C-alpha cells in the first residue's frame, strides 16, 4: 500500500482544525520528498550535540560520574533515542497517505483494532503504551489499512497526553477521508502512574473520540464498541 511520493492522490484536502497541521498537494516530486527527508536527517544530526550535552548535565545533576565507562556514550545514545521516540514531529499525513486513498463503493464499517501504541507523557517524559482501535464509515473512499496504523505512529511519536492523541488520530482520518463517521478508542498504561506517584500497577486509562455518525447514532457507536470490546 505504500505508494511513491509522486503518486496521484484521490483528492486534495486541507485541514480545518487545530489538530491538523498539513495540506496535501499531489504534485510533490520524489526529489522534493528525498530533499525533505535529507533536510530532516541533517537537522536531527545538527541538534544531537545539544541533546547530548543536556543528558550529560542530567547525569551530573543526579550525582553520577558521566565519565565512568558505563556512561561514556549514554548521553549520545539517549539523545538518539529521544529523537527516534519523537520522530512524529517530522512526519505528516502527506508522507504516508499519498497513493493510498481509493475510490470504493463501500459504506459498511471498517475497523482496525489492537494497533500497538507507544508514546511519551509530556508531563514526566516517561512512556505510556497500549492499544488503539479505529473504526470509520466510508463515504465512497477507503484508505489502505496499514495507513491507519501509520497515522497512530505519527501522532504517538510526539510528547503527548492520551486525550489529545485520541482526538488527533480521529481528526486526521476524518480530514483525509471525509467519511460518514470516525471512532477511536485508546486503552493505555501510564508509567507515570505505575513507576511513580500512586504506583498502581494495574491501572488503565481509556479515552475515546466519536465523530459524525458514531457521535450522532447510538446504534453505530454501540456496534463499534461491541466489535472492539473483546480484544
């Protein structure tokens, strides 16, 4: 389903809300895409020394010897890891949806459930992780199923709160496909509750966003929730 960067997309769409920061122009060339990727990589490379120095300061502030053998390369490794864990800041819906939206006369519910999700809580910079369930009612357009997981990846690889992440995923799908409805449910464990604070090992947080038919029609909402309940 992953099409080339210069593929033809079904329609141009523009964001209309605070949860989208992109517009799609199907005329981008492979050269432009490669150039943007190269620019992002060089930008990350240029920022590594700053991040590395910051992690060195953190280790020293904790009372560690940043020059001991086990920690000599830890600041650099941590800097690279943080860049990977927040790589969603450098990605957009355009990067993944090009050539993946198709005209299809299908109006029944489409659900992809149990999508693994890993993110970083923006309050403590510790992980939260869990499962994402996505459903939508097509309006003559469908998207490659793997792209729904990629949308989750874009927004989860940023500093997040679960409530905002849930809504961003739903709004991105709604803007891209203009479906009759979108439903997103996330169930996640937060290490800020498990490893620190109240230290409740079995706590789970569930958030949902319902748009269009899923918000307006209780039967559609109940069908989606029933189909994703026994995961």
